[in-house]
C-alpha cells in the first residue's frame, strides 16, 4: 500500500470515528466518553502509522516469516495495551458507568480491521 493511500484511508476512518464519538457523546449514558475515546483514537492512529511502516519493511524483508512475526507481536501488544488503557482509565477517572468501554472497543475493532487490511495488502505486494 502506498503512503498516500494509507494516509487518505487513515484520515477518512479517523474523521468518521470522530463524528461518531461526538454523536454518541450526546446520548445520556455516553456523555462522559470523550476523554477515553479521543485518547484511544490518538493511540490507534499512532499505532497504525507505526504498523504501516513496520509492515512495509517486514514485507520487503528477505525473511518471509518477518510479517507473521510482526502480526503476532502486534496482537499481543494491542491486547496488553488495551487492557492497560481500560484499567488505567477506570482507576484514574472512576467513571460512573462502564459505557466508556463500548466506544473504546468500537475504535479498537475499526482499527484492527484497517490494520489487517493494510498488512494483507503489504503481504500481497511482497509476493
């Protein structure tokens, strides 16, 4: 995947998620989701940029297992990072409801699908 196409898709996804977060924040139980939603959006945007460059480098590597290794590392990193973010937010802000988890995981799922698509394209280009 070319850089321009990646950043265009990343911008579109981010913009749509920001609009969704803002709309959702006006609903009663979701009115306190903005801090964690914006923080998680920023986290996943930065992670996606890093994965894009690491994925392209791994796809061009002479070691054909490099991309698979990157994917395995990414899965564990995202798992532990998401747990850390949720637990840290819960401990620091002690929200009144647990509805903040829903937008967080929506953002997680959207960016996971985006990254899988991006890494699949990088893998196809390497072959």
